[in-house]
C-alpha cells in the first residue's frame, strides 16, 4: 500500500470508533446535575431572603421597644421634674409658715352681739390655714386640701394668707391640668404685689397660656417675670420657657 491508502484506512478506523461514542447519550446523573445546582441556588436564595425578613422583623421589634423605653424615660423625667418642683414649693411654704407663725397676731374672738360668725372661738385663722396646708404636706389629701383652702378663703377673705391660699389652690388645679381654675387662682395671686408667690404665679400663668396655645400671652407673662423679678428662680424658668 502507498502512503495515501494508509492514511485513508486510518481515518476510516478513527471514524468507526468515534461514531458509537458520539451517539451514546449523556449519563442521567450528568443531566440532572445542572438541575440540582439550580435547585440548591434557589433554596439558598430563599433561605437568605427568609433570614433577611427575620432580621428585619427583629429590628422592627427592637425599634418599637426602644421607642417605648424612650417614651417611658421622657414620662418619668417629666414626673420627676414635677415632683421636684412640688417639693421646692412645699419647702418654700414651710418657710412662709414659720415666718407667719412668729409674726401671727393674737387670735380673734367672736363678736358678742352677732348671732352668726365667720369663725369660731376654738379655730383661729392661723390654725385653719395650717390645717389646710397639712393636708398637702402630711396627709397627701389633695382633694381635701382643695376644699379646705376654698373654705378658708370663704371664712377669711381678708386674711394675711389669702394670696398663699389662692396660690395653693392654683397649684392643686395645675397639677390636675384643670387650667381654667388654675388660671383664676394664679390671677388672684398676681394682684398681690407684695406676695412672695407672685413671681411663680405669673410664671404659671405663662405656662397655662402656653399649654392652651396662646404663645403671645405666654411670652408677655414670662417677660413680666423676667423684668419684675430678674434674679429669681422663676425668672430663670421663664427664660427657658420662652
């Protein structure tokens, strides 16, 4: 054989061997391998998405709990501030009582020629006022104190404690957010130019106006406190409130 015939025979043999191999179908495992990878990828994506949803749900829950805690802290801070302010007022009132007791006039006696009187022989003006204050300081009976101070003002309209009685009524109403009644009482205090409660009464009138949405009137009260009592604690509070 010549060289061309040898090459031709070799090519024929290669074709005859390769043909069955090319015609053989791919193994089932190899065909399915691609589909399994896609399934695994889809499962991984689903798992990741579920994890993200769980994390987002946890974050939302934590944000809600944080918001609740923040609200509790703010409410507690406000209540503590109110308690501190009430304590400060009570201490000032105790000092006023001590000063008043030292300078208190002799007890009044009931007129002999009147069938009805506004006070009795065994209950003096000073004792009546102190009893009303003690309902706040000792008994914590704020409703009873409100009735006692109103009764005191009815019995002793010209008392040296009139401004203080109005002031405490204003405080009692203010603490219950009964701003209309508080406004009336603090206004009554503001008419006593020499009262040591006047600065705080004007401040409270400003705060009431502010809470009722009357900013201009509130600023007028605050400015009055600052101008009239520049070195007082009430003036500092007025500046912060403006």
